[in-house]
């Protein structure tokens, strides 16, 4: 069954499919270290976003999104290593990193909204910390 129209869920699933296709390619090139790492982190993003949809309260929801954000940051690192070692092309890197960045930006906005924080550049709702 498909989730209701949720852009973050849809984008993270599409990204996971791209990562799985990349892992297949890497394994044909016998690149196992990074393929295993990026396979785990790149698919974990969507898994945590999916789990967040069924969270047990706001704290659990935020926690799942924060884990997804950490996984997205890790995936971005592996992509950077792949392009810097010439295992993937700059164009492939840019395409995948753009999707990953879109997910990170959306996750940050969602986390801030769930926590009741003002968007970056706006004053906080209250000045107590």
C-alpha cells in the first residue's frame, strides 16, 4: 500500500532506488567497501522517514527524522568519496547529491517545524533556552 501524497516519502524512496542501482554498479566493479556503506546509509534515510510516519508521539517523530538526516549526511560523504576517487562521474555525483540535498533541506525544515522552531534567519518563538 502506498503512503498518502508525501513528497519527502516519495523523494526518499526514489533516492533509495537510485542508491540501490548505484550499489549494483559498484559491485560489478568489485567496489565493496563503499558500496556496502552507501547502500546502508542511502536506504536507511527512507526507512527512517517511513518509520516517522508511524511515530509514537512528537519526540519519536523528531528522533526518526534526525536519524534520517544523519544518514543523509553520511550518504553525501560516500558520494563525495566516490566522485573524488573517480569511481562515479561528476555528473552522476551532482545528480545524486542534488537529490540527497533536497532530502536534507526538507528534513531540516520538518524537524524545525515539529520542534516549533522558526526557520533559519527568523527570530525564535521565544528567547529562553
